C-alpha cells in the first residue's frame, strides 16, 4: 500500500505559500513574530514556533535594519 501525504504536510505546504506571500507583501521585512500576528489577524490559529520552523526550512529571513550614524 502506498502512503499518501498526511493532512499536516498538506497544511504545511499551504502555510509555506502563505508565509512567502506575507513576507513578499511586507517587502521582506517581517520576521516570524510579525507573520504570526498577521496570521492571527486573518483568523488562522498558528503557533509562532511553527512559522519560525517553516521559514527556516524555506530559507526566508528578514533583513535587520541597521542604525545609520548620526551626522
């Protein structure tokens, strides 16, 4: 008997797409905490650790802003 993809893996695939969309909408500035907040505002019940894990697997990383020296 051939195993099929589990429910969790299907959900993770959909979450990966949504994470990528939110990340691109934010001009690649949102980290896992803000993306989790966006999910919760859209009605998804997602743990921040799951978002962090999926972002690391996908190689998604936000750029940290650096302070400019004052002139």
